[in-house]
C-alpha cells in the first residue's frame, strides 16, 4: 500500500516476502510469523530504525511468540543517543528479550 521496492532491493526469484506490515511491530497484520514457521525458522535477527520503537516492538513480540531473538545493536538507529542507550545500551531493555551482538559477531557465528 502506497509503497514499492527501490530498484536495488527488488525481490528476486525465490525470495520470501513479508507482507501486511502496517504498524510499528512487524508481526501484527503481517504474514511474518506464518513465513517463519513455514520455513522452520526458530531464531530471528532484528535490526533497523527506530531502535526504541519499531525494533524493540518487533523484538518483544518475537520473544513472546517463542522465537530465539538476536538484536544487532550496531545496525539499529534511534532519534537520540539517549533513546539508543536506553534500549540497546549496556543496561538497556534489549537484554531482557534478546541476545545482543554486532553485525560482525553475527556474521561470524552463523
């Protein structure tokens, strides 16, 4: 709805496409959970923008639905350094619902 893929991100044959996302959290109203289950995915890695809003909402829902959640803290962004630290900092809320690692750590471990 009212959007399209940019040229560089056009889906390729065989890509799995999440559809139906309309809000801050990627799960409600979308086919995300069904796709994850269909493909036997038990661990999800989350990153993006807004760290303390969209990323955290999606991370919490994934956790509540029983997925193993990894948050890639260095590829999340926020509107303020205070908000970033409150969510993804050393004592931030992310640690309650996910394992935190950098993109480089994630790439090396999988």
